[in-house]
C-alpha cells in the first residue's frame, strides 16, 4: 500500500506519522493494513506529512490500484466490488453490507467494518407508521414480479430478492397498526410461502419448511386458517420428494378430510394424496384421489381468477399432468407418456420451471417405456429449461432418468443421451459446491 511504502521510504515510524497528523498510530496501522477505509482528511494530512503532493488523496478519490497491487480503502474496482457481499438484515430494519472476499477471491476471516450501513427507519412511537396506498401497491407488484421470475429463473437468483422482501415487510409491519398492518401481514404470508417454495427448489427442505412455518405464524395473527392448511400440503410435497409415501398421504389427507377447507386447497391436497398413493404402488387409490381432485376443481371454479390465493391456479392441463406423473410412479410408463404429452401442450412456452419439471418426467417415462430415441429428443428439449431454472426437484427426476438408462448402456440412443444428461447433473453438482 502506498501510504506504508511512502512512510518506510522516508524512514518514518507510525508514532512519528501519528504525531504529525493527529491520528493515532493504531488508526494509521489499520489504514495501512486495509482494515479501515481512510477519510479524505486523513489522506490530506498524510499527503502533507509525507510531502506527497495529493497522491494519497488522488488514490482514495479515484479508487485506482497502487503500484504494489493494493487498493486504497478496500474494494473499489468493479471486479473486486462484486466478488462477494454479505448483507446483514436486522430486526429493527437496519442493514449492513460487508465485503465477503478480497480482490484475489479468497475468503476473509475478518471482513472488518461494513462497507455500507443503513439505519433503521425513524418512527415516532406516538404517531405510529402508515403505509400509503401506492407504497403497498409497489410492494405487491414487487412480490408478483418475483413470483414471475421464479417461474423462469434459478432459485439462486430469486431467493435473495424474496428474502429481502420478507425483511422489508417485517420491518414495516413492526411499527404499523390497524388495517395497514393487516395488509402488510397478508402480503407477508404470500412472500414467506413463496420463499419457502424457492428454498425447496434450491434443494433445502429444512429451509423450505422454516419459511412455510413462518408464513403460518404470521397468518395466525390474521386469524387465517388457510395458510396452516396449505402448509400441510407443502409439507406433503416435501415428504413426497423424500420418498415417504405414507407421510405424504397422511399430511394431504388432513386437508382433504377438512370439510371447512376451501375447495382449491382440497383440490391441491387430493393431488398430493394421489402422488403419495402412486409412490406407494396403490394405483387404484391414486386414480380415485385424482377423480376427487377433478370434482373439487369443478366446485371451486367460481374462485378463478385467484390472484390473491395460495398455491397454483387452475391452469389448463394440470390434472392431466399430475395424472401422468402418478401413472409413472405406479409403474405404467406407457400411459404416463400419453398423459404427460397432452398436459404439456397447455404449458406456456415461457413457463420454464413447469416445462422443465414435466418434460423431465416425460423423458423419464419414455425411457422406462424403452422409447429411448424419443427420450433423447425430449431431454434435448428440456435441458435449456433445466439450466435456466436449476431446480432440485427436477434434478431428482434427472437422477432417476440416469438410473433407468443404466439398464441399457450399450444402446446407441442411450450412448448419445448420456453426455447431455451427465452435463446437466454435473452443472447442478458444481452449483452446490
């Protein structure tokens, strides 16, 4: 660093420089070791003490690297600035941004003081806090846009946005009362629920359930019974992916048997129940649950459009897709292929996450039915979606596809398919490191 080099060149001790500038030797040592960012006044006084004619001040203001490769005042170049940040979100609404790594990319054991610090909002306890209509509309739009991004992008991209929104709503609701607080909490329930879903897509079931439980806790203040029911459905899905069919059926059944639950939630519960029975090998019970799901969908038709409800909307083809899913799990891949193809025709082209999920399942059904050339074509179609959304739940089907293909290692179609599949599996593993 230029300050230390100039001091040593002039054979000046830290104590002597401290005496000349009025700063403590300890403070100057921290600056020299890049543990604290110097102020302009410190740079000016060191320039004067060392007769550097404004050199240190120029380095500080311009943020350019000194000749020995160091940087005045920490990460200022664009390459170093974005190597890693740690954002601390405090309960009172304050936040701090820390540098996570140095310019070489190595983790720092002690990142030092925050690069940026933002105070909590100042609120008069007597006056309270109000949320203006346009502000709430902006928060709602932000959540809807984040959900839309979650349908097309990796959870690694979406989760930081969702978590920041959750923090914002917590901070605002802390000092708000009455109708404004209820509005914020109701939006918070949806934000926490979506954050939990993205956590599951990232492969972290524990975090998924933690955020879902958070949504239940917030909903309790509103007297909202739908969120606890929906949480059971979400837990059922987690159990399904953990291949625990009995637990899946039990959790979904609690909502399905709840006559007070809205038809839309019972519709979702029936689908999870069907998946659980199929995983258990009980085809008859699985199809019965899907028949019930169809009846519930019809009785809940008046709810659409459901812009404020939890969970997925009644998208065309949904029942057909879940039917194909269950047919595969119950050992009927040929029937699964037909159902999945019919259902996929209804998914929008830009619905990358849904396309990745069900096209991967279709490739799996095709492979199990020994339609290996078609499976190769199907996988080629889905890989772009898979890379884009980076879904742990989709990855589970790719792992299963890899296992199924291993039954025919010498088949030309399998040999052509394996490199693409290996690439998709490696890209996910590399992202987890």
